[in-house]
């Protein structure tokens, strides 16, 4: 709290700047037992804690001080946090446009009453379910996924589905863990499972396909149906009799869809590994050609089996990639996509510079401290400035996200 120096009754609770900084670093550490900080007239400015999700307000705030309070909770935190939650004990937000004398339309886009989100959830779920008329959602494993994927026959429909699921998932993450979600859990879990199964392995240009939030991922992992998609790709491609049985199956379309699901799952485990990028692009190309009628079912099955063999062979030829190397691979892919005729950057040099300087300034647990995040961000900005890329905010955020994840 901010207190006058003459108030001796609060003397035992005063901390100097260094002690306060150490306490706040504990708060930013996701592994520390300290989860709640109570403040009076403190931390409204200059306090940067992306991990902070919930703020409880029990004193009147207006104008810039209220806006600053909102900003404390609005920082994303990896996949684990996509929004901030403010619990308003005083009704400050009953008329947010009056409480904050700025552009009314702009503020209402930033602040939503949670009751409005609850009212929006069911229509959002129903809109996603409309893609699957008459589908039995109790089917599990390959059979259920194949039936569902037949209702999403081309990229345009899949991208529209992705957009609708992303909106629905943001609502779910914001409302969770409210008990009202229990009535919708089965439909929601089924929809996001289908979403994950049709998500492109090669994501270049697929801006609508987002990573699902932490609460959604946890919900999916609680569902045994996910494990029904068995991963037996290695056995398939080395077992001649099994391979012959697949090729001689009476329904090549069904067999090719099963192989496609298996290959997609395997390639997703190698996302951002440049050694598998060509294989991921090859998978998307095969799917597109099949959808366009350029590959009949039998040929599509044969091509999918060849791709499966190449994926397994590549896995055996190359050693597993370490986290730091995953970071370099992800950064390389990012800067390759950012390269244009106007910015002919030398990707390898940029990535090497970022990798070297981040390794120099990082330390164990740096992601959980203000000082660590500040040093790494400063190092990244300096490197981007050197290559005249510092004005691309989206590039900076994506690059920092990869560094935070892999370093």
C-alpha cells in the first residue's frame, strides 16, 4: 500500500523498492505459492505481469486510473491466458462509458460483462454444430472423425469452421470455470476435437487457425476418445502384409482418410522442425488435389502411404530436436515468411543473431520475472533494429512468443 511516512501503524508492512521487486517477481512466477496480492493505491502504472488474470475492485476508480487498472489484466500469457477478468464489487462498470470518459464504442469493445458472454455461448456452439447436420456425435476414434470431416469437404468451409470455433473457444475460456458450462461440455469437447483433427499441419497463411486455450486443451485431454486415434504408423509402413491389406481394402476412401489422420497427427508433433516442413506441405497438397478431383481414391491412398513411409523414414534418419533448436527452427520459418522483395533479409543471419544474444541474456526462469522479460525483449528489439525490422509489431510479438516458449 501507499502510506504516509508518519503512519507508524503501517510500519511493519512497508517494503523498500528492492524488497517489493522481489515480492512481485514471486507473484510472476507460476510455480510460486504466492497467488494473490492485495494493494491500495499501488501497481496501477509500470506493473507488468502477464500472468495476472483476475483483478478484484472494491474502491471507486474513474477515467485514466480505471483504464490503467484494466490494462494490468489484458496482457496475453502464452496459451494459458487470452483475456483478463475483473470482479467489480461496486458497480463501477455498470456504466463503463461514464466511468471512462473516452470513446464509448472503443471501450465497449474492450470490456464485456460476463453475462453477455454467457448469452453468446449457446448461439456460438449452435453455429458450429450447423456444419454437421444429422451427425452422430457419440462416435469415437477414426469413425467419428471421418464422418465429421466429410462435412468439411474443402478449405473454404474448413476456414469458416475454424473462425467460428475460434470465437466459441474464446467465449469458453473467458467463462470457464462457471458451472453453466456443464450443460454444453459434450458438444464443445466434440467440436474442438474435430477442429484439432482438421487443423492444417502446414499453417502458412492460415491465419484463422489458432492454438486452443489452456482450459480447452485440459478438457480435451480428459476425454479418452482422443486416445482412440491410435498411432501405429511405424507398424503400418514396415509390415508388408498390413500394407497389402490396406491397398486391397474395398473402401480406399476410408483407408486413405485413416492414414491422413495418422500422418497429420505425427507431423504436428514435428511442427516448426524445418526438416519436416516439406512433408507437411506435401500432405496439404495431396489433400487439395484430392478435393479438386485430381486424385482418385486409389491414387490418393497410394500417395498417402508413400508420404507415411517418408515421414517414418525421416524420423529415423534425424535425431530428436532439442528445445533451443526448435526455437531456431520456428524463428527461421517465421522470418522466411516475413521476407519480401522490399526486405530481402538474410534469414540465417537474423536467426543466429537472435539465438546468440538471447542465450547470453537469458537465465533459468527468466519468463517469470520482469527483469528477465525486459532483457530478452530489449535484446530482440536491438537485433530487429539492426535489420530494419523493428517497426513490424506482429513480427516482434511472434518472435518473442517463440523465444518465450523454446528458450
